[in-house]
């Protein structure tokens, strides 16, 4: 990845910032895109301290023109884009009946259309060179909706549909651009400290929580391999297959546990700022408030990373057993 040109949206905090730092370790040239200048400045400092080169670009991914202009900036200042990662998102913690129409529109514009606009901007540059990699960031919630996040879940479902449609078109047209999607589990990111909420208790990730570095490592691996789809954390696999096999059971499970499972016992400051329409000032970093509960490793992902080695070992053991059976006859 040394000197590869990498563009990351939502790079000022959370998973996007962790991804930037992971690429920085390998000496990449990185364009950091986000709305918040304080977070972008902090991310740039961290990237350069880790050995990468960083440029910042303030933009709202919901604005298609700004995405195309960001792609122009990248190519003019960093060089031809090798990898584009669509990560930016916003959400609203609210029951669907309490949501405002403009909130649904805003979450959709950022979380879904932001990835569409970023992908189109990247493709405009990559298709003529017939090379490049684009990674969409999905979620276990791309397959299973949960209470309190109907707008976010719907946007993540839409990303999966967009990915499947576009990938087939690229294959049909013979365009040699790798299009991949990485589905994430619950992550300990900054979003829970600045997401818009209608509840008087602080929101939290639901289920097993992972540190953003777990996601970042998986994204870099997908950028290297170009594989179609990656699920991070066994909890993501469980969610996807559980919804395929027993969706009605999950309806009842989420009705019973989905709301309390996303709210802490700590009171929320009713006057705190949220980032739905404007960035929250300050540098928030990569991690949220759940370091004590979050894992910085995933046994499932470790096994996944070594699947070829495991397959070779398994094949060798089976082959050895067969040889013994043959020669002992």
C-alpha cells in the first residue's frame, strides 16, 4: 500500500479515522474527507505520525458536486486514485412514528446517497484507467433492521442493493474496478456521543461491541484482496443468517430487547449538540465511550484471515488419512 492514493469519507472520527490510520501504517497517501475541520486536523496529525501522508478536504457527502470536486482535488494533488472508501454516516435514535420527514431525508442523503455519490465520483476517474478499488461500508443492519434506527437501517439496506446492481453492471461492461462491501458489527465509535436522539438516556451500541480498529484492519485487507464481500465479527454473520432463517423470532426478540439494548442508564444532556446537519466542534478521535466493553480483536476474523492456511492444513490431514487407509489395506 506504500504511496497508494486512498480517499476516505467520514474520515474525521470513528471507523473512518481508524481506517485512515491503518493505511497510514503502510505509507499510503490519504485524502481525508469530512465536514468537521477539527476532526480532520486531528486525523491528519495522526496519519502523518504513523508514516502516511495526509490531505484534508471539507465536504458533505450528501452534496454530489462536492464529491466530484473532492475526486478532482485528489487526482490533482495526490495522483490517480487507487482506493476509494465510502464510510460517512449519520443516524437518529428515535421511534419511527416520532421521526420528522426531513430527518429521514437527511439520514438517507448522507448514509445512502453519500456512498452512491462517492462511488460515482471515484468511477468517473477509475473507469478510463480500467483499474481501481471502491469499498462500501455496510452493516449487519443492512440485512436486519432494529428499533430506534429505522432511517439508518433502511439506508444500509439500500447500500446493499446498490452494490449488487452496480457490481453486475461493471462485470457486464468489462470494467476492471473492484467493487467490495464490508459489513460491520456494533462498533465503539464517536457516533453515540453526537447522534441525534429523542431519549433522555445516552445511546449505546447493541450486542457485542468491537473497537473501530477491528473494522479498519478488515477494510485494508479487502483493499488488498479485492474480495467481493466481507463480514466483520461473528455477530454480523449471526445476524445475517438469523434473519434468513428465523426472521419472525428476531421480530419478537427486537421488540423485547431492541430498545433497552440501545440505551444506557446514564442521563443524556438534553442540550448537547448532534451532528445530523452540522459537524460537532472539536476533535472526537476514533473511539467512543465504551472502551471497557469493546474488543480489539475478533476470533472469527482471525480465522477468516487464515482460511487458506486452515484449508491447506485440513486438506493435508484428510489426504494423510486417506493415504494411510490406502496403504494399510
